[in-house]
């Protein structure tokens, strides 16, 4: 796993050297996503990410899964979408990532219901409503990693509220390592 982490870190360092640091803005990579995934110690078959943005988090996740499906409601044309930075990636990493744009939450829920995946990374909308929805539709996989736990204020306190509620209600096993939080089915 430490090899995967080192490879992911180098991949992002190379990418930001070529594209500029802005490509990783707002990404979980700056908060140690690769380190979190390495510490988790598992390599997944299919990993689902909610919230693609520029796709940098998906690149890190692709070092810890055979396939990453990353879903966003903002059209790729309105963000620097993954396909633009694919050209810098090792082909084996690029081939693992499938980027899907959906127009709204209803389409996202329909898509996710049709997918089989082993882990979910929740980093889309951060309101309580959005986070609760994403948790509801992805928890079937048994392992959800939330970014931005327990961010408060600015309408971004969803991960904190949703994970703390799960913990209070003994719903699964919650472990936190700020700014991340894991939920695992009991
Ligand atoms: C913080 S960025 C994601 C960063 C990315 N996970 C990474 O680590 O590089 C949040 C993304 O969530 C998307 N988003 C916002 N609301 C969403 C929703 N309801 N469903 C899915 N994605 C959403 C935004 O368009 C934005 O691209």
C-alpha cells in the first residue's frame, strides 16, 4: 500500500508540475487522500467517487482500485475535466477511471442504484441534505469515506452531521481522521 501511496503522490506531483497547482484546488489530495487510502490497507475492485471536480482525487483513488467511477453534476465543460489531464497520466491509471456526468441528483441516484462497487468516496455536495442523499445511495457497498469531516459553517457541515448521527445511532462503525471520516457496515 505504501508503494501505491508513493506512486499516487508522484503522479500528482508530476501533474501539478505540468498543469499548475490550481488543478488540485479543492481536491482531497491536498488533505492526504493517498495517505488515508494507504492506511486503510485495501485495494478495491470498483470504487465510486461522488464529486469529480478536476478529477485529481479520482487519479489518487485509481491507485487503490482496479476501476474508479467518478460522478459529478457539474458539466465537464464547466470544470477542468479529467479528460484534459489524462494526457499526463500513465496509461494504466487513465484506463481505470470512468468519468460520468449526471444532470441532477435524481439521475445520480438512478445511476448509483445500477452500479456495483466496493467502496464509495463522498466528496460532492457538502450540505446535510446532499451528504445524507449520497450516503443513502452509496452505503450499500459497506464502506464510505467522507471528505471534510467535520467541516462546519457555510452550509458544508453535512459530513459532520451525517457521520456523527451514524455514530450516535450505532449505525455501522465510524472512525474519523480529520478531515476524513470512515463509515463501515457493522
Ligand atoms: C470538492 S469538489 C470534489 C473534489 C474531488 N473529489 C477531488 O478530491 O479532487 C466537489 C465537486 O462536487 C460536485 N458536486 C456538487 N454537488 C453535487 C451533487 N449533488 N452530486 C454530485 N456532485 C456534486 C461539484 O460539481 C464539484 O465538482
